[in-house]
């Protein structure tokens, strides 16, 4: 079973202090550590697991500048066979444009499954995968937490809200957006990444794809980025650990819990 | 601005809360601009949801068919595409749920209408919509505009708009619609729902929850917090990253994909406070958060906060309780 997996490099933001850029429509990225989008890491692992049990190949694709090849080398080290980087140049991209670019490259490849992450931890849009599916005319499912190929079909599990999953059967070829926790992504060593350097990595400039101006025009635009509105927030308890603990026990008891 | 169409979401015989939240916000906008509000219901035969929706919209367009008893993105997309092409509503709103995320981007490509997802606010300015979205894990907000278009699609975040209890009004019309005869067979077929929340403990019944997040760092560290929870007579719960790493089973998880809890006290240790987690603790009496990052979003919703290492605080709590 041949699997294509789409990956994106994003800044690591959970522990970072974000600064709004001078234009006010993005963030300053210079001091941020770049890494593979968390959801995409699970998607790569899932693609490699499918290859290991079913045979076939895994192709990893990203859109980005040469620095974003790091995420492709990582995917190759995890077990992908080849990689493609599409260079967007200076073009402004939104989820719609990204899906059109990916579709143009993927339509000429051999595959049974296309995997993406549910969303990327920069714009948190969650639209590229399913837009790509519709453009390619593929069946699709979002927020997938289980994939078991069964011939021309796959039995899939989708995570719904409130502790409920939905199991269904989907016709292949299909596109699935992969949720975190579906598997345990393998560890990647520096040595592994170095060894994967021998694998095939193709670079395609967007200009070579012959996409129409309409397909390359973003449908949405960020007018302004701003900090979350102020709230009154928590009453902070300061002091050494022992006095903080005493205060917390007092609060918990006051709220009617006996401890 | 023009008319707003809201796509109802229902599951296992119940209209989901997000549907009423969308109708509430859409009605507010429709009133301001004097436009009609339409609810779209795709459901199985005799689902009986239409009257409930009619109390919150000017009219309900009902598409009933056995094949629509459970959500199917192929069928929803085909039917909604035809409705949108024919009626050309100004905005069409869909829930930002797993099902909405499977439907809206496909519908956007099919109809050619632009889409903004996971909106926490929707406004109209100079005849065009403007939406507010969270980006970078909720650390920042963005104000987003659209390329000019005959119509616009949005998915709406659960909990962004909270209707008051008296959100019902004079019932609107219920209009049964024909299912297109030439609908293609869907490529995905429903098998079953699986309850993933059941397990040996029920976190929804606890008075005191001691809850751990990404800040726990390593699997080995869970034992020390479990010990604290036992000493306090508390139940251990957690946020998503702990379950994703397989460190605790899913029935411990608090949040949108886990459980909503309502303890008297919720003690959050090393939880950053992503909205998916916070949505699960709105029913908690008192929230106490311990996190070494003073800027962690959890402190925006907590009643009490401690900006310190969670293990230091946990050990001090254990010592105090042992001495008491």
C-alpha cells in the first residue's frame, strides 16, 4: 500500500514567548525553534506503520523554504522512502492555496492513502487535508484515531467529542487527517537523520506547476493579530512551598472538600 | 449582510449544544441587519428535531432520509452544495466538530466559497464578514477577512456563544425538502459508535480532582502525584498529552474529546490550559492551577494560581497532610 504523508514545519510555541511582528499580522519567528507539526509526526508514524505491515512505499511532502527540509529528513529517518519539497518562493499562502499546490503534485503520484495531520499548530485551521481530498476527488475522514486496511476498504476510527469514537468503512483511495495519540511516534536519532540523507529528496518550485492565478490566490487574509483580551485571572498565591501548601489546603477545605 | 444558514448537528437522537449556540449568535446578527435565519436539518425519518430548531430560527429546511440518520460527509456535502447554489445565502455556519471538520473544507472546494474555521466571533463590516480566530495554540487571536465572494462558510467553536435559557422565540416555519434523487452512494459507511470514556473510575463523580498535564514530564512522575491524590482522597485526572503518550487510560481525560467534569475543587498540575481542556472544567466549583509558566493560559480561567514547580508544591502538600 503506497502512502503519501503531508508534513509542515512550525515554530515550537507552547513554551515560547510570542512577539507580534511589526506589520501586526504575524509573529517574530527569528528566535523560535522550528520543528515538525505534532499532528504530522503522528501521521508520518502511521504511514510508516502501514508500510511495515502492508508493504508499499511512503512519500513525504512539504511546502516551504530549504530550512523546512529538516522535517522531510526526519520523515525519511522514520522510514519514509522519498521526499518532495515544494518551494513557494515569496508567495502568500492560506489553507486553500496550500491544498491546491499539494493536489497538483500528488495527482501524478501513485497512492492508496494520503495522510495529513488534523491541523497545524500555527494557524490551527484544520482545512488543508479535507480540501486536498475534495480537489483530488478522494473519500475522506477527519480526526482519525485508527486505520486498518481491508483490501479496497479501510476500517477507520474517528474521534468525536465527549469520549465517543465513530467506526466506519471507507473506500480507498482515501485521505485521512490524523489525530494525536493514534500511535507512539518512534524516536529519531541524529545518526538516523544523517543516514536518511542518502534517500531521494526532490525540490519543485511552485512556478513550475502551472497553477492558475485563481488557485494561487488566498481566500482569507489575517488583517490583525492581537493578544488575548485581559481577564481578571487567578488570585496568585505567592511564598515558599510550605506556606503555599498550607494556603491551598485551607482553600480546598473551605470549598467543602474534606482532605 | 444577507441571510444566514446554520447546519444543525445531531448525534444518537439528540441535537448537539453547538447547534443552539450557532443559532443564538446567528439570530443576534440577523436581527441587527434585518435578515432571515434558516436552520438546515439533515436527519433520519421522523427524527423530531425540527420543532426544537424552529423555536430558534425563522425557518427550518428539513431533509429527511434513512441514509441521513448518522452524519455522512459525502451526503451532507452533496445536499448542502445544492441548497447553497440555489439559495445563495450570505453565510453558512457549520459546527467546528470532528464532523464539521470533515464537511466544511470539502464543501468550500465544491461550492467555491471561502472558508474560515474554528471561529470564536463572527461580525459583518461593510457587507463582508470578519471573523476572530485563535492561532498558535490560543496564545494569540487573529482578525480574518475574506476574498470577495457570493457567499461565505464558517465553522464555529463550541462554547464561543452561550445562549441564555430563554433563547426560544415564536416558532418559525418547518419546510420539508425533497432529497435529490440522483445522490451518489457515499464512499464511507457507518459501522458503530464506541464509548471511549468508560473505565474503572468515573472522574465526573469526584468532588476533588487532582489533574496532571504535559508538565508531568515523564511517565515515572505520575506515581508521586497518584500518591498525593490518594492522600487527599482525590481522583486522578489528566489533560490530552498524558493520554496521547499512553501514560493514563482515556477515561482519565478531561476536555472536549474526554469528559466534562464538575468537582467542587479542580487542582490542575502542569496543565497549560488549551481551550479543549478548559472547555471540560467550566462546571468546576473552584479551579486551582499550579504551573511554572506564569503566562500559562490556565491562569486566565483559574480562581487561584501558583506559579511554581508542580513537584515542589505537590511534595509540600504531602508533607502538610502527613503532619496534620
